[in-house]
C-alpha cells in the first residue's frame, strides 16, 4: 500500500500556543484495508481523536516513544490529532507522562469539548481545539523550564546537557531529576530523540551521512537503527511507505 492512499493534513498552532502545541494533524486511510506502519520516536506527545466500534469519539493520549513499534491505520476512519511539546505535560495535559513511555491511556470523552461531529471538519477541529487550549494556558510558568525547552527545540537536541543547564540557569542534576520524574527519561535521552528526528528530512532526501551532531558515521548508523529498527539506507528507502512519519514529510 502506498502513502498515496493516505490523506494527510497538518496545521501549525497559533503563535500563542507554540510553546505547548507543535501541530494539529489528520490521517485518513482511503484504501479498503488497514495500512501497516512503523511508529518511530519523534519526541512528541500525541492526543488522538478517532471513531471506534464502541464509541463515537475515542480519545487517547500517547506518551513518548523511545523505540520503534508496529502500528496500523484502519481504513476509512479519520484520525485527528494534537501533537504537544513537553512543556504541555506539566502545565496543560491532564495526566502524568512519566508512566506512559511506549504506551498510552484513554482520556475522557469530550476532551477539549471535541466530539464525533468535529471529526468531519479538520479546519473546524483545529480552530475549536486551539480556542479550548488557550483557555487552559497557565498565567505563570517557571522561567528556567521555559528557557530550557526553547534551547532544546531550537538546537534539535544538539546542545550538551551542560550548555542547556547554563542557558536555563538550572543545574544539570536538577534538570535530569525533573526530566526523569516528569517524563520518564533523562534529558540526554530526549535530546537524542530530537536529533534523530531532525535527521529524517535529510534521509528522505537520500543523504545517508550525518548532518546533525553525531560523532561519526558509525554513531549515526547506531542511532538510526536504535530508533527506527533499520539502518539509514533502509529507512531512506521506506519500502511500502511503512514509516508514515517519513512519508508525511514535505519533499524538498
């Protein structure tokens, strides 16, 4: 099955939400059979809205992934989603993220006021979700955390922990304690995922050598295989479009 059978749309958040929300997106499999896929770590927290056999609108939160896993996209059943940045886990989302590595949990029906009718109109879904999230934003935030995440995302995980700590005015030990307690993994482990993700556009373009902050080619190959389950050449080939996150990237 080719990615051409999948309808994919993505919408950036309003600027006021950009520290918490990475994007709104949707997938619809227009084929008559399920689309097999490999979910690869990308450093995002996802909340999925979809129809199921038992509920008109099922809401599921997926925590962080640190390894690839086999998934599937059911046919003719729209999946709408909100991809969150880590700052949302503490200030906006209703569950503790640390216990959700490699897994997820259901959220209450009607989360953010969204229901089955909202899965018919992607633009309306984005507008309604953004308006409800704006109401949940905190009036005050820890300035150290804010600076930490700004530097972390801007560098695609390339800055060492010490440099991030210095920029945030926060000790490395305190940051790692915070990351482990809040997200279930260390800051360095999360930064490595961001660096892997930043390599995906290069791989899609057929550039099989490290362009991010990898020590050498051997290190690059090990990291790609760790997070995708295959070597860079096979990931770039993306046979049968099974790496949906790679297929969905815009062509350059």
